[in-house]
C-alpha cells in the first residue's frame, strides 16, 4: 500500500529556445475517509513558482484533493520532518474547475474522450483507468457539459464528483457562492 499519489503535469513546450518551467511537488494531506479510499495519506500535485514566496500555482488536476483546480494559487509550508512542501491554504482561484469521473462501464471511454474534447477539456487518468480527473477551463460552458455528463450518469455508465467549481462555473449553474 502506497502512502502517496503523484500526478504528472501536462507536457509543456520543450523547444530549444524555451526553458521548461521548473515544477515542484506539494503534498496535500487527505482527510481520513478519502485517504482510506485512495489508499494514500496525501496526494502530491505539481506546482510552479509565483512571484510571492511560499505561494505556488497548481499545474495539474487532482484526483482526490477537494477544492483545488488547475492554475489555482495556494500557500505552502516547508515540513522539515517530512522533507517536503505541504499545502497550507487556498489563496485564489484560476477560473478552472475540477470534475472527477469514475468509470462504471468499460465501453464508455471512447465516448467520454470525444465529449471532453468537444468541450476543450484536458484530463488525466489514474493507473486503474477507472478514475479520471478533468480540468474544465474558464471558457467552457460548464452548464452544457454538466448536462451531457449527467446523461451518462443516468445511464449508469459513470459517476461524477465536482471536486472544485470556479465562481464562473457555479454562477453558470445558478449555484450559491461557496468556499469551493
């Protein structure tokens, strides 16, 4: 049983003229009920530096952490005992949202792939291939995307969890303000 989960960031421009961004892993400790299900005590996300010391920008989409999306700014602290940076608090949202899909039907992958591409989303798939972490960019009409996803949920082919909804996506659904 592993005590950590690491997600890989999406690839960047690696042309000779551009220097690739240096990324750092940050541990996001999971609540007990999530840690039991995930079989991990923390999820480690890739982050990039910002101009503010000990504030970083999340560079991939979490599989388990709630309230965090791609591009969000978070404050971290150095945990010398664990020898890693650890999430301390949420600072600001990027406008992106995180939606997770659990696959219940092995034949749904191709259809989901096409649907997510049509909404211009990116996603990561865990090692089991049953858990998908979807990044919903700010420009996406999430209300329409949600209706499409809920149609597949109604067929019993997937389950979904809205891990973090941006202010704009919440407003588009007519949902009240929240702390994500």
